[in-house]
C-alpha cells in the first residue's frame, strides 16, 4: 500500500500535467531552453555533464533497446540507471537502478528535493517544468545522487526538443525503427520525423541505427554528416540467440543494443575491440543480458487471476501501424503454438483502444490482415473507453479528454465492422461480432461471464492499441 507521503508526491506531480502539451509545439524551443535553467537551479549541471550516457530515440523499439542495453551492461558489473517512458501502473517504473524500480522512500526524498527547489525559483519567465520535463530532471537527480556508472536514457517524444536532449555529450546514440507516430508534433513525412529524431546527434559522438526506409535514412545521413557523426547501420541479431523479449522484431532492437553496448564498453575502456570481436560470437555477458531482459506491457502473456484456465490475456502496447503488424505476428505465433499443445477449443477476442490522436484506419487493418494472413481470426472485438482511471499518475504528459458519449469507441467499432463486412463478403464467411462497452472493468466482467458459460472454450484475448489500456488491465486483474 502506498504511503501517505508517496500519495502526496503523486498529487503534486499530477499538478504538472498539462492538457495541451502534445498539441502545441510553437513554444517547444522556448520550453527546451528552460531546461538548462532548471538544471542550474537543481545544481545538476556538472553531474549531468559527467554522466556516461546512452541516448536512444526512435518510433518503435526504444524501450526494448534500452532494456536490452541495461541488462547487458549490468552483467559487466556496472551500476545502471535506466529511464524509460511511459509507465504502465506506477510512475516509479520509469526510474530503475540496477534493473529495479526506485523505492517509494527514495522516490519521495528525491521528488520533494526537486519540487521544492524548483518551486522556490518560479517566475513568469520560469514556470514550474511540465510533467515529462520534471520527470527527466528527477531522473538526473536520482542517477547523480545514486552515482550510477551508466545512464540509459530513452527519449520521450521526438528528439530535438525532447527534455532528455538537454544532455551535451553522451557516449553513444541510437535511433530505432522510424515510422508514422505523433505526427501532430513531429511532422507528416518520414523525412520530417527523421529530422526530429536525428536532433539527438551530437558532434563527434558515434551513433547507430537500424535499416530504415530510404526517405528516413537519407535525412539521418545528412544530419550525421553535418555534425561529423559516424552513423552506422546495424543488422538484426541472428535469430539463433534467445531473447527475453518476445517477437521477431526484437532481434532488430537486440542488434542495436549490442552495437550500443559494444561501443559504450570500448569508449569507457572496459573492453577492447578484440574482446568484442563479432567473429568470435557474442560474449557470454551479452548473451545472458539479452536472454534475461524483461519489459512490462510488451508481448506479455497473463492468465486471468479469476479464471486462469478459461481466459488468457495477450498484452502488447502497440500503437503505431508498424508495431501493430509486429504485435499481430507475435500473437498469431503464440496462438498457433498453443493450439498444437492444447486440445481445448480456443476463441480469439480483440480488446482494443487507442488514443484519439491515432488513426484507427491505419492501425486496425494492419492488425487484422496480418493475423488473417497467418491463419488467425477474431471471433469478437470489444472496444472500451480511452480514459485511464487506474494509473498512478497518467502515463503520458497529457490528460486524454473524457468522452462520455463513447463517440470515439463507436468510431473504432465502425472501422472494424467495415473490415469485417468486406472479409465476410469476399470469402463468404459469417461476420464476427463487435461490441462497445462503457468501461474496462465491465469488459473484464463480460469476458468472465462468457467464460463461465462456455467452460469448454478458452478465450485468448489480445489487448492492444494503447499502453494505457495494457497498464489498466494489469492493474485491474491483479487486484
């Protein structure tokens, strides 16, 4: 149970959430410049300049790449500090020391130190930092005081004006797969998006990326050239290696993590180039780190706490078109493997939600067609509201508007039903059913009622479209 002091800290933190943070980018530059003032107020300038940092931007796979990197470097005896976003259940998930989320006691201590110091220095020209900016500053305070050997820093949004980009000289930078996401801020073309992500490049600092679409790669190369950055493209890790994170796409993220860690270890003098020679295969510490990585909310399989034999949840916070395809591939593979092992009749159900800034006509067709291509179809689809009432302080630096009329959920349903009708008509199949339910708890109750009535059927429920939804579901079923 959270202490009263911790709850007070969460309330103070929630006061920094602004409703329009994502939608207004005209003052991004001005807000970014304020970060240097905040670091000065917190007396963190020197500490941050001396930190040994791996900085990672990208559209998909940032959190996975950072998690792989942290696990590898921890195996070398380094004291690690990992900052990622968003969180699923509790804001402390964002701050990990040696792989473990920060304790409530330490969080409270560091939180109030930062909050009070910044509050004392507020003015019209220098207001309190916004939610995500504050969390980044808090991460620096935590990692500086805890004297970590390496900081693995995941960009929150974009790169150029992201709060994490206040750092001046990381050891190495990485850019994961690029795609279309947050276009209201980052731009509507891959070139514009790539330019924002490349904003984390620093003069003379080595950088790595994965194979990218030509339009994006051209911009990354241009930006790297301007700053004399040695940008290298990394191929996916060989699939013979066992990974702790599930899904074929993780081999791309693992390959990037290996390159980042290899360079980091060489730059700080722990391993020379011969010790990490690829022709000799990966060192044992790399292999162990990759196989032990764990990231909540990505490719998770969780049996229901009440009806574990009847309902199994497949959780993945995919929320871009490309990650939807990766999610569908992973889910389909799991279903097929399960069918081979389990003789019980199974029924696949989609439990879906996405934020209203997303385009469901880009997400749902990718998910559906990829599953169908691999022989997996959904018997039912359920759409639930976008409002998170369970998270310990919102996962994002905005508050999603409350849509009591359920308008958004019905629009999701219409997109799905259009796809289902087209499929049924072209293949002469029976059309599957879809539902809009007013809340997630009601949806879970509905699933359980159906499962109790159909004991001979196992419900395999894919929960996707939003990390909010995944976090809320985990919190709900673990109560």
